[in-house]
C-alpha cells in the first residue's frame, strides 16, 4: 500500500511549487485605492480595493531563500489562530481530564436509545435526527454570521460524540465544520463575504436575500444527505473507514471501561465555582441588560445576558445536585451560548473566544478539585497534544506569502479576466465562477478576495450586461466550497489537526463531494441570467 505523505510534507511541497511559479509567471500589480463602503449596520468605513484598469507589469521577484522566511511570516500572520488552537487544546485537555464529556456522551446515548421504542424514531433513526439538527444549526451559523474559526473548538466535542455513536472522526468533523462551511458558501447574511462584496460592488447590502435563502436550503439539504449516507455506510462497515486505524486514539478515549471507576460527586470546590460564576454572570447581566444582536442588515435589542445568567443559576444548581461532571458540562454549554452572543452582539473574534475557552477550562479544573500545579501540567499536556495542528496552520500560510512577495497573484488575476472578455455570457459566468473557485485555493480569505476581485468583476459584469448581483453570487460560491479543500485554509488544517485526520486522507475523501457542490453551485447561478429574480 502506498504511504500517504505527512501533512507537513504536502504543504511544504506546495510552498516549493508556489516559489517555482514566481520564476515562471511575470510580475504584475494593480493599483490599490481606498474607498468608502457602507457596513451592515449602516455605518461607513474605508476599504482598500483594486482599481480595475490599473494593472501594470513590474519586475518579477523570484522567491528562493524566502521559502524559509515565508514560514516565519506565515506563523506571524496566523499567530492569532495558532494561539487560539493551543489555548482551546489546553482548555479542553483540562476539561477532558474530568471525564465530563465521556460521561455526558454516554448519558446522552442512553437517553437516545430509549427513543427507539417509538416506531417513527426507530424508522427514521434517532441518530440521523440528531446529526441533521446539529448540521442545520451550524449551517445557519455559517450563513448568518460567517462561523468559521469557531468550528475548531467544536471538533473536540463532536468527534468523540461521533465515535461513541459508532461513526468515525470524519463524521464528527462534518457535522460541525462541513455544515458551517456549506452554510458559509450558501450564506444569506454573512457580513464577511456578502456584506463586503456587495458593498464594494455598489449594490444594496444583503439584497437578493430571497434567492440566496433558496440556495442555502438546497446546499444544506445536499450536505446533510451526503453526510448521513456516509455515516450509515461507516456504521455498517466501520473497518472500511479511511480513518479507522487513526480513530483508535478516539476510541480509547471514549471507551466505556475508562469510566468504570469514575466517582460521581459534588465537591466543595465545585460549589465555590458555581457561586462565583453565578455572581459574575449576574454582574454582567446588570452591566449589559440589553444586547443588540446584528443579523444581516437588521438588528434587535434583547435581554439575553439576564436570561442566560438566570438559566445558569438554575441549571448549574440542578447539575451539581447530580455530579460535578454534569456541572462541568453545564459550563461547557454556557460557554458555547456566550460565544454565540459574543460573536453576534459584541463583535468577538479569536482573542475573546480564546479567553472564554481558557476560562472554561480553568473553572472546570477547579470545580474538579485540581490544584494550580495540576492545572498547569494539564494545560501544557493539551498544548503539546494539539501542537502539530497549530504549527501546520502557520506552515500553510507561508504559501500565501510566497505568492504575494513573488508578485504573481495580480498577474494571474489579470490574465484570467482578459480571457473572460472574449467569451459569451454563460461561458463568462462559468469562467468567472471557476476563477473565483480556483483563486480560493491560494487565497482563502473571503474579505481579502472580495477586495481584490469585486472592483474588476463588477465592472466586467457591466460591460457584458450581467447583473452585479450575479457576480457576487459567483464570488460567494467560489469562495465557499473550496474552503473545505484548500491546504491554505488555516481553519481546515486546524480542524483536521484537532481531529487527527491527515490532510491527504481528507482530500481523498472530500474531493468528489466538493466537485459535486461546485457543479450544483453553477446550476444555482444560471437562473440569475434568465429569470427576473428579486434583487438580481
């Protein structure tokens, strides 16, 4: 059997290939200028965009020894994601040491099995219903507020759940990461892709919502169907899973035998954590009685913080009466809820989310009666366990620096747009869509790609009589699908690293699904050329 190269090896070969391109492709640049765009909340901000008619050739800058310096630049550029992965890994190692997740998963599965008494649930499959609901939730998160980096933290939760349900780690990654990115691709209100692209293209923010909603429904149904079919196949043929041997790590962690000697207790330290945490949440509820949640171009003021504080006081007390393990799970649940509120209402990003998960880990350890030294050792063990996943994120980012410093990205963009000008409307749309899809392989940042391509593509659409909304939709799909494939995506590499799935194994498994989504995406774009759709 042919050995699959290590993820680090694959990424380094891609860096070498990118460096080779800088010797072959002529150097070129567009002139950037600063324009004012309207944000989703109605405010205005400045954004750097490309001037469509400004391309000029420059002296090329072949990359040689920069192959190695690009790694340093990649680590610096992705430092926030790398630190996020390390902090989440350390926090969850502390939490996992209490066996709270294992106990919670087993208790959950026992309750699920009881539902099989009902004929309807038995026929449909309770586990299918659970996975469907989870995927719909994450798809909505991706579609509404662009959930992406946050999925790294959820992989730690859903991979053990999938293993315990008789599936594999690929299913665990799919029900959170893939679901969120299918929603991200078919988004209706994502401010990081649609909001920026429409603002730069000069069309009303979040216009065309009705057709985008239909696209999201279609893509989400396809994603769920694909995952459920694969999950059923894995359950029937577990040893044929491409990650069966790799998942031995997770099977050992989730084995029932490891829980035989667990003591169900509610120590004094857990009650102290409960009282202090309740006081802090009540204090936050007093400071922030109303939270303005922005979804798309609309917003609503809700008393979320007081409601969450009240729910924690009640649920935390009830959980502690059972065992500290259920109280720790309660802390995990409210960590996720506050994460959602923070992202939607307070513009949280990886720094705030990292701090939130670190607090979760420390509070879980203290509640489990761990000393300060024990917490430090557990945190370092978690960082060590997740280190390879964090490092490969920085390594993959080096590809982007080679292409940028080699001055070839703008040349590639210019060459492709010139070739589009000689094609018909349908052919131009298809070529534009494929170009956005291919560009995402080397530039996975949706906001950066929108700033680079929208000024050119929107003007090109005007020249051939195409709606600018159609161009935005082509950008949206092109940006979304290959996020689940490209090795330059720090989020993908991070999720795979946490799940311990080699990139080559993932690529071999997922490429047919991504290709199918790309075809469906093009079919969904075509009606915008022939029908008078709202906003198009």
